[in-house]
C-alpha cells in the first residue's frame, strides 16, 4: 500500500539515505514508516528493514520516551534536545535528537533525526554537556537574550524544551511581578560583570508556580558574553523554613506563659518570705530566678533567629545613645555580674554622637556580648567596654558593606576569659557554633549579633589569644544631622 506522505517526499528519500545522521519518519500512530541506513548503523542493525512498523519511541530508554511525550512541541515548532538512543545490545548511545511534526492531508507525521554526541562535539565538551545534562539543577545558556541550550532538569521543571523557550521568551516562565528583574539581567549580557543571584517564582507549562533560586554566571564563548543560568527549585525548602518558623513561634509562646507565671511566683516569694528563709534557701531562690531569666533569653534568641531567617525583621531606625544603651544592658544583667563578683569598666568619651539604629535590636547586641563575656570571665575578673569614634582612615571602613562618606562609632567588649582558638574566630558567629560543645548556651547569641550589625551596615569581629581573653568589636554608622 502506498503511503501518501512518503509519496509526497519520495524524491527526497534517496537524499535522506545519504545523510550521515540517522533519520526516520513516523505516521500519526507513532509507527516508523521509513528509516535510513545511517540510523540502522548507529544502533547496530544490519539494515533499516527491522525498524519499519515499530513505535519510534521504542528506540529510546523508557524515561526518555516518556520525556518526549511530555515535551510536546507547540504548533509549527519542533523539539531539539540531548538524549540517548538504545543500540541493539541495549547500550545507551548519547545523541542529539530533533523531532518535527509535519501535516499532509490533515494527517500528522513526525520526522526525526539523531546525531551521535561525540560526532558533533570534542570529547571534553561532550563530557561537560553530559555533566550539565545530569545536573540536579535546571541549567540553561542565554545568548543575545535567547535560550540556546537547556538541560534535562530545566525541561522537566518548566515543561518546555530549549527551542520552545527560545521561541516563547524567558519572560513567559516568570510571573508579572518578577519579569522586570529577569528582563534587566538578560537585556544586555555585557552588563553582568559578576555572578548574581535572585529568588523568583517560575511558572511551568501547566501554569503551576514554584519558588526558585536563579543564579546567573557570565562567561565567554567565541569572544561573546553568554549567561550560564542555574535554576534550583527551593519551594520545598522555603515551605520547611516556614513550618520551622511557625513551630518555633508556637513553642516559644507555649514556653513563655508558664515561665512568666513561675517568675512572678518567685518574685512574690522573694518579697514576702525572704526574711524567713535560710541563707541556703535564698541562694536556691536566686539560682531559680537566674535560670528563668536564662531560659527567657534563650527563647528570645530562638525567636529572633527564626524571624531573621524568614526575613521578617524590620528595623525601626532612630538616633540611639550607645552609652545609655550600655547602662540599660548592664542593669539587666546586674544579678549575674554581682553573683560572680565581676567588675565592668567603661571607657567612653564625654561627648559621643548618637548612631542610627534600631534601639531594641542594638540592646540585644549589648546583652548578647555582655552575657557572653560574663560566662567566660572568671569570678572576680574584669570586663572592659570601650566606645569611641573610628578613625576615618581605618581599614575596616573600606569593607564593602560599610557606608561611604559616613562616620562610625566603635564598641569593644573585652573579657579575662580563656580566649578563643584562632580557627574559631570567624566560625563562632555561625548558628549553633560554640568553642566548647559542652559549654553554656546554644550558640545563637553571636549569630544574632552578626545579623543585627550587618543589617545596620556595620561590621563585627573577634580578636583573641589563648589564655589572654577575647575582644569583640563592632562598628555602627553615626546619625548624620538632618
């Protein structure tokens, strides 16, 4: 029986036989009606006759065949992608696949071709392509604002092939509110001088939105700037973070209520029965009050870290008097200071300009640093607090997060403790990091200090030598006169 489509292209079939790439034609049921000799050689068959009548998807591994089914081309467009084809001995051969639909007399036919990857690319480039194709991140390459390559993960995440995205435009994948961000980056690749990172929402082919981290790395190819884009689905991670934040908020609320009742009962007991208690009983009562205050500080730190991670911290900026704030922090910790017979020395100039900051957050910085110094200073030791102006030529003012043409105030809190090993001086500002894993606290205080100081365009650092105590310093911008 004569097949209409083959009759229409009969003059071209002899030419297709001369192609070095494997070519096949399939009818509207997906069954092969023509295959050239190059395709048969590629998969290790003696001739193309054995392919006739077989579904063309059977030439590919099951997962790849399923992917071709999902990636149905738009009307008038085809699919070009990296894949693997099955040899007669079931080996998987890396290939570039192109499939294009053609309509003749209202019947849809599919013309496909495969080219071995190693025949079209140098060995190193082929290896790089295979790495990219099997990456857990979606990867695409953008040149002149158009997607020229997309790996399998990118196609799975979006539901589109590289050629489809190139035809549709990248903005089709992004909701309206995020399009300006994407368009600004991709409009001129030459303006992207360093890797950039954005959190955006992506809309896949079925209309489902999900949260993604988009990292864009500029690179050179044939003397032209192209953008290497990495797309990572972070929707499950963000959902887990929201659940964690809600859990911490719930637990903190449930803990605060009984702690407040216990603290009130302790205060009432101290006021009404202290005179009738023995010295040992009064000491136990004092210890109980200290532990309640310590638990409240731990809960406050947990809540603060949770808010920071969720991006829910909003600074209420105003002029802040640091010496007055220091006095407030020392007063709140006076019970701990007196219990350990500590001395707090202050070295503060008589006239010091206020800084611009959130008073409550900066009070937490003082509380956390002083509490840390109290923990590690031996009984009867001294804690020294110095506050002064930063020299305009100081190296610390050249840090990238520091505001230019702005004066800064420096605060240093030094203790007489055992000191900190050099390898821990930066690590101690991480979450749950402690020099002594069995020491007091849960390792959040210094992480909160760094986050708050960073939000104020400041910088915090530690200096120490073992056996000579530790010095924690931070700088904050001065409030300029209006």
